């Protein structure tokens, strides 16, 4: 029996008393993945990306482990909710225009001490001030550096379109704007190198593309390391009490941690290990988060139909954004239908052994987005469900 087949036996046995659709997190795999992230971080603390987890119980679990410190959140409303829940070190990874939430932040000393907001433009400081409604708390601020690789004099750009702050001079200018404006304190710098951390460099069946990605990433790592060090020096000249420099992502933990200028690593997807993280030469993890759909039809030989399953991930549309049938091994989509809103036909020889009501296990393309589909996660240890915990959705929150 293969390891994957053994996992199927465990998951089916653990959830035999539960009807699908359902979602699980294999805690043995989750903890092993956490240990691997810590190993790759080489002693630097890991700030957990909440968008990749979206479950308070699992955020608490990983933050209780040595090597993890703080949360990287994705909306200001989420940040305030987490701070009220007892988390005390939250970095909002994206700028916000939530005026109501800024008013709450500026009016509550506990929230203001726990949450750091992201900016990349002095206009965002004005928006915060205009939202204060008399709240006088000092707002903690982090600056985001654009990590994109620019070639041929800027005519070619590789990387996500995030911050406009690319050069040390641009970042330092915004740092001075923060320092000169009452009611704000500059405490950090963040730089997410998505073109390194979030792009697989070993895609099955695409050797030339994989080699091109590796060459691009080697160039990008070298360029960014030098530029990030210059940025940090320029900002520390303005804000010598800078508390942290955050960088990285699941796919680049060890590379970013090797930079002297970086003090902490941001990562989260590596805990669940969705399918997009199968294509890396730098690490391999254990799939920890899965969802199961029930077989509801047997249209003929070599085909079954499961309920639902059409849970595409965000990003540029493509086959890599689709969930993948994982267990039993050997299933594939009908190319004429793919994963559907209410039903999904599956093809392959394993279908002939599936009965009505049996579970088919899938992996989502991305990590936390799975939790927008399910109210709870069943936590599996060995071949038992040892706890059932709410996702953000299960607690009544759909932040984005």
C-alpha cells in the first residue's frame, strides 16, 4: 500500500461518522510542515500569514510552537478582531481604506498597540487621520517595498504589482513623511517576493519553463538582497528604532532568512501545503488540508459523479487554479466539464471501486481559500477526528 493509499484509509476511517462535503486538517502533517518551516528559517521567527490559515484554533496552535511569532493579517477588520481575541502582534500586510476600522484602531489603546498597518503612500496617512474621529492613539506603521525585478531599464518587470516604492530613496522619502506626521510611528518594513516565494520552479512536463523560472529567481534573489539591504539602511537613518524587517514566503524561506537585513519571515501556505506548492525544488511538504465530496452518481463504467467540487483559487485563470482529485489515486476530471458548481464527473479506473456515498478527497490549489467554503475543519490525528474547530466563516466572518 502506498503512503497516499494509507492516508486515504486513515481519513476514511476518521470521518466514517461524518457526511461529506467536509474539510479536514491532518495535524501530523500540519505539525511536520511547521517544523520544516522553522528549520528553513534558520533561527529567525516566522510571522504566520493568516489568509493562508483562516482558522483561529490553528493560528493559536502554530503560534504556540517555538519559532513562530506574530500574525500577518489581510484586512484591517480581521486585524482588529484578532486583537480583540487575544493576539497581540498583528501586521496588516495590505493597505486599507476601512475608515470605520481606522476610527476603532485610533480610539483604542489595546488595538493600537497590537496592530501595525501597511502603507506605501503618504496619502494613506491622510486617509487614516481623516478617519480618526477624535481617536488620538499613535498608529503603528510598516512600509512595503516593491520586490519586483526590473530589467532592460525597467521595460521588463517580473513580480506582483504591489507597492510603488522600489528604490531606497523612494522608501526613505515615505519614512520621512511618517516621521514628520504626528500620531504615527514607523516600526517596520515588509517585502514579499512573490515571484520567488510563490512561483514553482519544477513544473512537471515543462522543463524549459522550469529552467527559465530558476534562472529568473536566481537573478531576482541576488538583486533583491542587495536592494533590500540598501533600503533598510536608508530607513534606519530616519527611524533608528525600527522593530522588524519582514520578508519571504513559503517558497523562499531559507533564501530570505539568509539575508542579514531581514529579521523575520512571513509564511503560511506551507502549513497546509496546497497543490500549488508541489512544484518546488527548494522544499517539499506534506498535504495537510483536504476536502471530501461524496459520490452521488455512477453514470457508467469508468466514471462517477461527486457533489459540488468547483472551488477554483484566485489568480490568473488556468488549470493550476483548480482543486485536484487526490484520493483515491488516479482520478481525473472530464475535460468537457471540469469541476462543477453542483456536480463533478470524475474519470479513471478507481471509479469502478467507488460506491454511492464514498468520499473522494481533493486538494485545493491555494491554502486558506478552502476555508471560505467550509464552516468547520475536522482535525485528524492518526485515524481519529480529535477536534472540530470553526473557520473564519464558521465564526461568522468573511473578511474578503
